[in-house]
C-alpha cells in the first residue's frame, strides 16, 4: 500500500494542489471586484507545485522564485490596467501569493500544513465584514492592552528563568507566567466575544461569553439588573447560572491541557456537577419560554480587559502567592492545610488555586485524589460566595431562582466526590 501511494504521490500532489486552489478561489469567485476566481487560483496553486517540482529536479530554487514573481506580477498588472476598479485588489494579490506557496508546500510533503493554511486563508477571506466590524468595536485601550499582552507573553516569557524557587521548588517564574498567559488568553477570548457580539444576542450567549471572561463580573452585573428590574429575574438568573456553569467547562479544558492524567479522577466530579447544572438551566429556560419574560437586550457586563498589564501581573502575583502557601501548608499541615486554603481562596478566584493544585500534582507532591478534592472545594466555595452575592445584591426574588441551580451544582460536586471516594 505504501509503495502504491509513493508511486501515485506526484499525481496526487497536483490533485490536492488543485483542490486547495478551488477552495480559496470559490470564495474569491463570489467577490465581483476580484480579478481571480476558481480557475485562476487552481492554476496558481498547481503552478506552485510545478515550480517546486522543477526546483527539486534541478537542485535550484530559481524556478520556484521565478514562478512567484511571474504569478504576482500578472495579478498586479491585471489590477493596474483596470483603472475603474474600486477595489485595489491587495487582498486578492496576497491570497494569490499564499495560494502559490501552498502549492509548493504540497510538493514538499507538507500536505497537512498546506490544507490547514488553505482553510484558514479561506476563513479570513470569507469573514471580511465580521473582522472589520470587530476591529471597529474594540477600543484604543483594548488594542493597546492586547499589544502589551503579546509583548509580555511572546517576548518576556521565553527569557524568564526556568527553575524552581520556594518550598519544593514549586514557584517557577516561567511556569507562573505561562499560567497567566493561559488564563488570560481564555478570559480574553470571552471578553472579545462579549465586545463583538454585543448585548443583542440574548441571554444564552451573554452567559456563555460572560462565564469565559469573568463569571464574578457577570454575577455582579445581573444581580444588580435583577434587583432593578424584578420582571427580568428569570433572565438574570439564567445568565448567572449559565456563566457559572461555563466555569466547570473552562476548568475541565484547563485540566485536560495541563494535567490530562488527572482526568480519570476529576472528570466524574465536574461531569456530575455540569449535568446537574444543565438540568437546572433547562428547567429555568423552559420557564422563561412559557412566561415569555425578560428583555431581548441584556445589560453590558463591566469586565476589565484580562490582557492589561495590571490585570495579568495581579493574577500572576495571586497565583504565585497561593502556590507558595499551598506548598508550605501541604508540608506543614498536609491535606487539611490545602483544603483550608482551597476553601478560602476559592471564594474569590477558583483559577489560582486550581492551577496551584495542578502544579503540586505535576510535581508529585500531592496525589490525584487530593488534587481533585482541592479543586472541588474551591469550586464549592466559589459557588457559595456567588450565591451570597445574588442574595445580598439581587434580593430574595432573584435568589429564589438562582439558588436551586447553584444547589444542584453543589449536589453534583458532592456526588462526584462520593463516587471518587468509593
């Protein structure tokens, strides 16, 4: 079979190259001002494959470079001679160059990379209007904060010392900042989604994106909203429960990425809690649909950009401090010290203690069951804290709709812990 594939590879390379050209060209064909479409992009992609083949046979890179110059010059010339064209064609010219390069990659046995880049290129071309609207939605401060975050994560991270300090060498500067990058990146995705999607897309998306960006800020915002607008108590409760339910999925994603070996212990706990929360959400959603209460537009969630320097450094300091305390308490008091720290720190921030538990588990300082219990206690403490926020800020009317859902999640956590102990 491998011999047959090897014999057919030169021919299949051109077929795959043509398919890539057709994919990108299909999107450009829909743009009236574009000077290149299905046929042009397919030919350009195959030209890249052919030029790469000639370069390999001749042992020189000139055929590949000359082909790029010819292709680029032809498409630029087409736009240059069309003085009536409203579109200068820079995007199409860039897509042509990329398509030529992807065809060359196919010949050099980089098919998976070429196909992935072709799909990404087509996606970028297709979502032109959405990307432009998104760039207009973000403020100057947002863009500046994102640039700061990119510099700190891509420039500073590699030069941080990669060695442990403190008890059990638990505090590693590079590892601490990598956790900042991970958590801030997830929060930034939710923050950007909130800014781009806006408030008009309903309670479900607001709760989902709000939970990714900041479940605490979402809980505060809609507790106030439910208090000011008693008729929208169901809607506020639904957004709050959705945001806190997303926290479970977010933690599961982080754990699967950082400590996949912990999943057999933590998955039943998070799974049972998520299932119980989903049932509560479904019941509340059904009640909302039946009563048809709530506003179609939801209030804006006041969330700080997680990529700002001050926010990122503050989380890094919190994570390092909790990591130090966790290592120290684990050595001094054993599991009881970790559990107490999880209950205290989980009240306001579940990410820091979760990452600290994963770090100690990765270092072999605590077993999997202890790490899973620490994370579960932190989640439970965080749920209790937010339930208190709903009661104190939103009043009894909102609390009556939020507390059953929060209680269901706590019950699911408890059942998961019992299952793990058995």
